C-alpha cells in the first residue's frame, strides 16, 4: 500500500512545483490513496493558509474542496482504519530513534507513523527529511 504525504495531495489541486508530475502519476495510478483525518486536517489547513496569504480566493477554495470531495466519492481516496493510539506510539518511537539524526519535525513523524500504522509499504513525499525517516523505518520510497 502506498502512503502519500499531504503536500503531494495539495499539488493535485493547487498549481505548485511538481503538480504536473503528481497529476500525471494520478492518471496512471490504479490503487486508492489512503486518506486519514490527519491528511484532511493538513489539507484543509494548507488550502485555508493559501487564502490567508491571498494566494487563493474563496471561490477557488470552493472549487478545490468540491474536486477533493468528488475524488473521494470516486474512490481515488479511501479512509483506512487507523489506531491513533498506535500511531502516536510509533511517532514517539520514531522521534526517539531518529530525530537527532534526521531533524524530523513532529508532523512529518506523524505521517511516517501513520503509514506504519496502516501497514503501508511505500511512501511518496517531496520532503527529504520525511523521506529519510520513512526509509529508516523500513518503508520503500516512491519517486515521481
């Protein structure tokens, strides 16, 4: 199973560096993307931060959120069962073992811990620290 960092998901809806690569990848991808409430929080926050920074309008937010909901309804995303207790246990363990070497931030650690919690064996991110942490935890890194 492939776990995708929220920053990759944002690139599907907002034109940023690597957005074309992500869009092309999605067209070829034939497996549903796990979407946790953590992804949902980060996605909503990222979109609303863009509004705060005047990078996007309210109308654009409505379009983005409608497309996001459409994709979930079409099965592009699915909601895996996840134990947040286990996820935070993984996160604490990852922090203790690797943060002093990787410089990982807590939210990046939570993504890797979430991937471990749902038994993902592959990880896609553009964040180098997060990628390194995922690799150290035994998850294969996907590239676009």
